[in-house]
């Protein structure tokens, strides 16, 4: 059974801890598999968090995977980035140990776990235990970006990290109960710190919005339905294509804007690409790939409705969904096994059952045909967006780090 009292206690941070985090120059080593320019939710999350920590006066070093065309070391907006890991092999732990030694006692090592680069690498899963043994003067935090939606076999790979970490951060509130069950043998400090949008809205005027729509080749007032993020089976992308085609056949001349990229590990990649390219060829689908955050923001502003038909349902750690909400877009998404109760009210979105194309089409049509409903959903989205920001994420993370360094006897 989950010890809820223990978890609640583990999440409590005293005001003095938060003050300590802001008043001293803490030292943080952020270990992550993907980091910009590599595309992905975890890479963007790490970049935003690390830069905000630097603004709080911390020294932050990011240790990440080598990228062709990028130097091994760079200094970006006060952030020290070391692209020094090749295959995430055991012998590469030495690179991290050397950085910790140069930064000194009290260093926080925050391992961002998730993504394709580091999963099931023994070096990564054993890193917290190695650091506790070889560098006991540092504190190890593991941020789990995905836990509830994974198979038991995937979760088993995280057990060494769960047992060895001084602290655990999770980003999706409903994961609290499951993590409690998986940490009954040893209870580290646990904190839920939800993410914020990774595409900050750029300023917009009516004239600019018209220009951005024209840049997409949309010169009339037909509605633009936008999908943002990686294109793969879990995103319900084929459901979206089918729904859009159904509405177009019913004489609703909408345009589908896809701001995204094809997942390289998707075995049905060619099938996805052929469907998309056929839509591009006939003109009803616009594809935008590898664009800067400011351009993505422009095209989100240019859109009328955002749709995210996730197979497992919407949840709070979907950065693409949060980006649309942050831009005040009416959002149609899905209710599935991962969607907590009250999600639609909390985030101001419309929910339909996952993998139900008919319900998706009906809901999308209803939103597109009603200016009043679109305005109501825009107001709800902007209100929901006030609840999350990267400065808040960084301050809360800093307070959590500080709680591990202040109370050393509890952390060990």
C-alpha cells in the first residue's frame, strides 16, 4: 500500500530551503540524452529548466550526447554544455565524475530519464548508485518523464535509480500513486514538478496573423487545424487524418497544418510520410518541419483550432498540448487511460474518447462552426496557461535541490 503520509512529507519544502536555493550559488550537473539542437520534449524541457536555473544564480553544466556539427563544449546563455557522451557506455561515467570533482562538494546531479538515447543503458540506470558510492559528497536527483504509461519491463529498468537516488522528480501528477508503490523498499524524497510549454508565444497582431497565414499559402478565411509534435502511432495521427478528410468530404474546407517531424524509429514511417505527402500534394495539408520556436509560435497563432488525438489520452506532461494552450488556441484532445478526472476543466480543453474518429470529427466540427465556442475555449485556455511557467518550474526545482543539500542526514 502507498504510504501517502510519507509521500506528502517528502514533498514538503520549507521556505528556508527555497530561500537558500536562491541566495547561494548551487552547482548542478544536468545529465540528459537529448539536448538542442536534437528535437524532443525532454531536450526542450532540459534546456528551459537549465537556463532558468542559471538566471537564479546557479552554475549549471549539461552533460549530453555528441552531435555532429556541434562542438564538444559550448557556452550558451550562461549555460555550460558538454556534448561528450558517445554511446552511454560504463567507461564514460568518468567524464561525469571529472566534472563533479571540478565543481566540488555539494554538487547536485540531475539525471533526466526518458527519450531514446539513454533508455536501458546500464551506465544510466546504475549512475545514481555509482555516484552515491564514488562521490558521496554530491546529491543525485532523477527526473522521470514517463512512468505511468510504460510497461512493467520498462519500469523494472528504473528500479536501480529509484533505490539509489536521493530525490525523485516526476512531471505528471497522477504518477504519484504508482511511484509510491515502486519506492516502498526505500523512500527517497519525491516531488511533482509539472512542466511548462516549450514554445513561448511571440507577440501577435491581426495583421501579423494574416501575414503568417499567407506564408502558409492560406489566403482566404478557411479554418486551419493544427497538429504539433512528433508524428507516430501513439499520437493518433491517422485518426486525425481520417477526421479531417471526413470533414472536408462534408464540404468543410479546412486546412490541416502539421508542425512536426517523423519519428525515426517508427517502422511505419513510409506509410505516414506517403499519407502526409499526398495531402501536401493536393493542397489541403501543410507540413512545417525543423522550424525555430518563434516560427512555430507564429504558425500556432495563425491557426484556429489545435487537435491532439493521443491514443492513451491527454495528460499534463504533453508539451505540444501545453504550447497550444499557452497560445490561447481552442484544443480538442482525447480522454484515455492516462487522462485524469477533471483534465478538461483544469486545462480548458474539449475531450473526446480516444480512438473514436466519429466523436473527434463531431467535436472538431462543432468548435470550427461556432465563433462563440472558439472564443470561450480561448478564454479558458489562456486562464489555464497562467498556472504554468518555466521560472516557477526552476524555483520549485531549486527548492527541491536545496532540501537535499541542507538536510544531509535525511538525504543519505
